[in-house]
C-alpha cells in the first residue's frame, strides 16, 4: 500500500508540470519571458514553460482589420472633407510586436490616422476622388515602412468614405451635368458631320449620273403615295420642262 507521504510529493510534481503546460493555437505565437527576459517564441501546439519562472504572452498572427475613425482633412486646394479608412495588417514577428511597442494595435491605428491626414492634405480634391487606388498604395507604403520595426506588416489601406460639404456636392453635380451636355452636343455635331459627308457623296454620284436623279424622284413619289396623303407635292425637274419652255418662247406673240 502506497503511503500518503509518498503520494503528496508525486501529486505536487504532477500539478507543477501541468501548470507549465500551455496550448498555443495554430494562428498564434507565444512570447516567453523568463524572469523578465526574452526567452524565445513558442509556436502552435503543446508547449511547456517553467512554472513561476516563465511567462507566456500570446500574440494573434492573423490579419486584423482596424477601422480608422473619420478624420477632418483639408485638401491641397482648400476643400474641407471628412475621410475614414480601413487598415489591414498582421504580425510577422511576435517578439518585436510585444517588445518594441507597448500596444501595437493602438500604435498602428494612431499612426494610420496621422498619415491619412498628412497624405490627403497633399492632394487635390479631384485626385482624391479619381485616384483612390494610388492614394491607397501610398498610405500602405508609408504606414508599413513605419511599422516594420514593430514586426507588423501592413497589407492594405483602403479609403472607405469621403464626405463632401453640401455646397461642393452641388457644384460637382452641376459640373457633371455640364459635362453630359457637352458630350451630347459633341456627339450630335459628329452625327451632323457624318451625315453631311454622306449627302455630299450622294450629290457627287447623282451629278455624274443624271438618270439617278430621276430614279430618286420616282422613289420619293412611291414613298409619299404609300403614306396615303390626300395631297402629293411632286417636284418636277427643270430639265424635263425646259424644252417646252424654249418652244413656248419661240411661238408668235411670245415676249
């Protein structure tokens, strides 16, 4: 029979070992501090640390989407807008993310806000609306370069919404309407030009073949008669009546 005096130390040893067992998920890494000093990084799975000596800090390695609060920005052409964005980043080195910065999530978010105001203050309003991809890449490069010493990789920055003043919205609506009218007039003018060119070509063909003009008159008469009009005005070519006019001029008593 095993005595109680023997079981107590065994139980204590087992509890001591179990207290040093840590489970790290696959998408996490653990930073080990041994008596306050960095002692390595633990990856996903079952890990053992020295109880009461080691401390394990879990760092999430997945991509994080952080909302950048709306920022009041004055563009280079002195237009006041309110802009918000979303920043996507992940931790590549867990030890740096814990040891080099107090709170990498808060620090990355704060730097994204200041960078957003700084970059957008250097662009015109039209560029902010039309070159969104270029601005997003510029923001991503600047923020990523600053967070690299923290072991944080910024994968993307997206300007989410741009709130314009009401008077600017009305001005842009008028500008868009004027642009649509301009395009409509240009298209109509181009159509008139093409039609005039075709009519000129048709006139050249008819001038080279007098019979073509007569056929065109007859075709016009057929088209008019098909419409069941009560009155038909048929233009008669001068060439057809000119011989009769010359003959009438030669008759006695003609002036």
